[in-house]
């Protein structure tokens, strides 16, 4: 056996440890790397992991070193998770501050002393902005920017006035879905909804295509849904990374049915929220939005009903006033005409009485004037005067008869008008008089369903009850 210096392994590791101590003692380094092989022991609060660097062109590991986070590092990791909403686990890219340590038994490792939250937040936001830019670039026909907002095919759709048939994309046994259903089922307005469930895993970027397929299933179902609701029950920031993917952003932006989101986040909007018709924070808020949307439609109908009732009452009132006005005109006009005709008849009657007297007086005067002549020429004068007298008497009789016939015709004409306008004549033509509570009713608005009314015909009275009340256009009575 050749003469060579020999060391025990412990002596070699001691030399390495001393050399490492001379080089790295008191030094720390900020390192960018991916986390792999992560394990966390909550009873001690320690994290064990590996830091790796990959070649982006070949996706192979070019460097790897074991790491650990003791009490100080574990506290910094907890702060990191609270600030970023990002869990410290495998496959995240981080900027960490480490010290280099060597242990004779456990070998080379780095100890995590701090972790940069801004680096991770910036990285996530950069990825998000790159995804948005890609959507705008590849699909300008149904996604475009308008200031700080995005106009998409989906958010430009007009929501139906009433949302009743709903497709829900969610995970099986989701607490958020249960909250959504409970809110819909227990709404104070007693609205009823038909909800169809399309189950998919709603966390983990690898499940984005599964959710996309559920959207495709909704389209292929052939059901005319009023809205599609995408919900989940909250989670960490990384749980929402699936909703920042290009795959889901594209399908939601161009989906032909309004999409409502309620994916349980309280901070920034995801890309899916930006592309959707109506983004909301939680499943409960999504259900409340649907209920409020339907309530607005119901209130609009109620207001329209009130407007119709008010305008109908105003129209009936105006018509009643016009009918009353026309009735007063007809009654007064008839009374005036009758009064005038009575006066004319009185004058004519007085004329008839006084005219013969005047004629007789004139004839008497003529007779007295001719009496002297009759004495001398009694035969001729008497014959002539008698002839004239007969002519006058015949003329007077003819005039009197003609005058009486004409006057009787006028009187009969007005009697006919009065008979035509009498209630009895009107009822014989198919009309009737309606009494309600002892009063004649001209305004149907004063009669309601269930009221007792009396319908009067010329020879019969019908006492009946109103079973139904309908509106009529009244065109058949327009002359």
C-alpha cells in the first residue's frame, strides 16, 4: 500500500466547514429561484425546500441547493403569505435572502432569512398584464380597451329583464355554491329560479381547461339560459391565478350568454372579472344581484300598472265630464226649443183667435158702410156682399186649417225627439241602466269584482254580481 496522507471523513468535513466559514461567514445573498420539494412542519414552524434554477429554453434544472427556514425565516414567510396572498409552496418564483451554511452531517444548504414580497407581487402582476395584452392582440374583434375598462362581447350583451334559468359553474360541494343557492331560495320576494349545476375544479391553473369545457357544455346543452354564474368560495391569492389565465379570459370575453362572476375575492379583479358581463365579489353577492335585477323589473311593472290605472281613471273622469256636459247641453237645448215653440204656439194661437175677430170687425164696418147702398140697391148689393163674404170665410177657413196642420207637424216633430231621447226608447234599442248601491253608475271604475249591481231593462230588473272586469276599446260605439 502506497504511502499517502489519510484523513477521516470528519477531518475532511471539518476542513470544508472551516473553508466555508472563512468564505461565507457573515455574508447573505439575494437569490432568485423556484421553490421545489417543499415541506412544512407546523408543530416546529420550520420549512424545508430546495431552490432551483431552470433553463427557460429547455426547461431543465441548471442549479439546485437545499434550503431551510428556521424561526426567523418562517416568520418572514408568514408575512409574505399575508401580504401577497401567495402560499409559499412548490413552483413559485421568489427573491429570497439567504446565508450559506455547511454541516458535516447534512451537507451544504442555504438558510432563508428574508423573502421579498414586492418581487412576487410584481411577477404576478407582470404575468397578468402580459395575459391581458395577449387577449387584446389576438382577439380585437371581441375585446378592446376603453380607458381603464374593457369592452367585450360578453359585457356588451343586454341582460334579460328577468333572470330565471341559470347555469352555475362551480366545484362539487362548494360552500360558495351552497351560499348562492341559499340566498336565491330564501329571497324575500319569493322569486323562483331554475339552477343547473356544471361542476369543475375551480382552483389550480392546470384546471383552466376543465372550466372552459364546462362553458362549452353550457352552449351544447341547448338550454336558453338567462345567465351563467361562475362561483367559488374564496381562497388564497394563488387559488385565483386560474382566473387570470388566457384560456378562461378568452372564453368568458366572447361567451354569448351574460356571465356573472362571484369567485370570493375581496381585493383586485381577475382577468375573468374584467371580461365578464357582471363581476361581483362573492357567490352571495351574485345571488343578491340576480334578485335585485328581477326586483327592478317587478317594480317597473308595478309603476307601469299604477300609471295605467291613474291615466285610465283620468280618462274615465274626463269622458264622464264630457258626457255630463253634452247631456246638459242636450237637456238645456231641448228645454229652450220647447219653450220657444210654446211661445210661438201661444202667439200663433193668439193670432188665430184675434184674426177672425179683426176680419169680422172689418166686414162689419164694410157692411155698415154699404147698408145705405143696400137700402137703395138691396138686391144687387146684398148679393155682391154675400159673395164677398163667402170668399172671405172660405179663405179664412183654409188659412186656419193650413196653419193648424203646420203647427201640429212642428209639435209632433218635437214630441218624437223627446220620445227618442227618453230612457225607455234608449233601453228598447239594447241599452240598460246600471245601479250600484241605489245609484246610477256611469263610471265603471266605481264597480269592482264581487260588487252587486242591478241592470234595468224596460220591463225587467236583473240583480247580479260582477265576476270579471275587462277593458274595452269602445270603438263599436264611435259614430
